[in-house]
C-alpha cells in the first residue's frame, strides 16, 4: 500500500487533473504505516487483525474507486467510495475499541 501511495503521488505530479490520484495517494500513504503497525503488534492488540482487514479493504476500495474515476471516467461500482470510506472509519473504530481489551498473558 505504501508503494502504491508513492506511485500514485508520482502519477499525480505529471500534470492534468490529478485530484483523484492525489487523494488516492494520500489515503494509501496515510494507512500503510498503520497497517504495518497493526501487523507488528497483532500479538499484543486483540482487535489488530480485524482492524487491519477492515481498514485495508476500505482503503483499497476507496482508492480503487478514485483510480477508476481518473482512468476509466466512471466509478468502480455504485457507492464504492462511500463504502470504502465507511470501511476506513470502521477500521479506525475497531482499532480504538481494541485499546480497551487486553490480550491475555501467554
């Protein structure tokens, strides 16, 4: 996801209307380190796996819709961006809920 964010930022810097590419890049670059952190800490964070799945899928759907709008001129599928955005928000909420649940000591 980080590599995709960098590639999208590079594509956005090459002129034309790059609003969608810049937004997709921002979402990928913002969520890539969070996903890495969730992976690293999943043994100590009860909701890490679920949060990563929801957050990752939401980001992919949201960024994918923006890419489809830029390159294809149409949405990925109806309501893709709101679905992806909701997924990202839910992923953050699942991560926040995890702060209240300790992982049992091994």
